[in-house]
């Protein structure tokens, strides 16, 4: 078994920013690192076909990684020779390891029998793991998965295979593929994976605050925490986790800090050069998550979604994050109850 890269604070549970398509690209990773990096980053997935070449965004995230933290390259596919080749090419770049996606629930993906779709086909996963383990013999091989496609019928088989092939790390999103991103995660599957596997397990799915991360790690015995959407809402979450794990006072950002984060997101999603009609959908996708911590009545989310220009968008941000004394208000450490981030904005 290969050991994982060392953590920022030794002996603390490692944290990771979950891979997110069209989000976890170079500039966003740098922005999160500025707020307090996780121990590990993952690229968004790179779709491997017979003849595919490394996706340019993925390559950039790896070779221009200035976060100071290691990055795993995620691949998705089922073509054995293509996956071998992709792993081989990625290992020539400065990656922390190769991560196999066994969880993507987008119908256009799983219908091709890749990502979450593979969870219906244990024999194919066995074959893929054997090939990837062979190809990554000197490197870290990790798997990011859900506990099943429709239910847990193959879960124990997956765990047996993962162990047999000597996978070095598993990140488990505690939902089925058909649950998409909704419904409560069932962390008992994380606990089962922890009991069954020799390798470390990262718990994933709705670890919405540092308190929640501590709770789920205690409940499951997972080695660490992988966090996705909550880190888009609150990019300070990894810093807060480290403080919480270390028994220190946890930093609480003000809404003024969030307003600055919005400016940074504007740059990350295209800067001033990009026309509003392309820029606003990208911003709104991310602000849907940020808005879960801004005001309890959801006024920010409602008004932000109706904006038609960058100027209107910033005016709404100023109204809720700066004006009338809002700048000094605390940014909620967890998502506020009864607000939803429009699941159709999640891939
Ligand atoms: C917009 C978006 C894109 C995603 N893209 C990927 C991806 O490329 N690879 C992957 O393994 N998971 C992907 N996921 C799933 C996340 O990595 C994570 O497992 C999921 O969001 C649950 O964790 P969270 O509650 O902390 O967000 C994506 C999720 C979202 C919301």
C-alpha cells in the first residue's frame, strides 16, 4: 500500500476538496487555497475514451497547481486500454495519484456505463481496478464512489475488490447514484467501508460545517473528510476544520469577507472580459451555494437569481453583504435551514 502525501497538520484527519465538474479548476483551487487549503485537491473528472487526450483544464490544474497542496487526477471511463493510457500519461505530470470515478450520477454519463453507471457492473470494476493497479504500481490509486447504483446489493463485493487490488484511498459519497445529490446520506456505509478496508476512507456527502465533519468522523471512524458544495458556499471550511480538529477557536467570516469572495469568484468564472450572458449563469451556479449562508429568509437567493447584468448582481450582493450594517454580520457556519440551492444547478 502506498502512503498518502503528508497533511498540513500531522495527526489531524485529512481534508479534501471534492472534485466538481466545471468548478474545481485551477483558479478556483487557488481561491480555496487562499482561504485555507484542504490537505488534498482532486481535479474534475477527465472523460477517457479510446483516443482521448488529457483535458486541457485538468492538465492546467495539475501543472499550474500553486496551491502548495497535492492534487489527485480523476478519470472516468470504462475502456480498459484507454484508462491505462490515461493513467500512464497523467502519472508523467506532478499528480498525487490517480482517482477512479465510480459515482457520477448524470444520466448522460451513467448511460454510457461509466462513473456511477459502473456500479451496476462489478465484474467490469474488478477488471478496471486490476488494470489501473497494474498501471499505477508505483503510485497512489484512489477510488471515489457511491455505495451503489440503486441500492447496496454489490457494496460488500466492491469493498472486497478494493482491498484485493490494494487501492490506497477510498472517498465514499454516502448515497446511491439514483439519489443524485438529494436525500440524506447514510453514513453507516462509510462505517462499513472503514471496518472492511485496509486503506483510509474519506467520508463524503453533506459535511456542511466543521462541526458536522467532526460528528461524521466520530460516528464512522473515517480517516478524513471530503467536502464539495459546502466548500463552494464557505471556502474557509478547511481552515475551520483544522481549527476545530485542533481544539482551537474557529474563525467566523463576516459577510464583508463573503462579499470579497464574490469578487474573487467573478474573476475565477471569467473576469470582466466575459459577456454577462455567459458570465451570469456561471456565477449564479456558485452563488446558489453561497446564498445558503447569507440571510435566513432567502432574499439574497431570490433576488440574485433574477439579476440580468453583472451590475445588478453586484448590487444585490452589496445589499445583503455590505449595506445597512450587514458587512459586520457573521456568515452562517452551516447552511441555513429551509433554503435550497436548486439541485438542477448541480451536475
Ligand atoms: C457541480 C458538481 C460537480 C461534480 N463533479 C464531480 C466530478 O467531476 N467527479 C466526482 O467524483 N464527483 C463530482 N461531484 C460530486 C462531488 O464530488 C461530491 O461527491 C458530492 O457533491 C457530495 O459531496 P458534498 O455534499 O460535499 O458536495 C460533483 C458535484 C457537484 C455539485
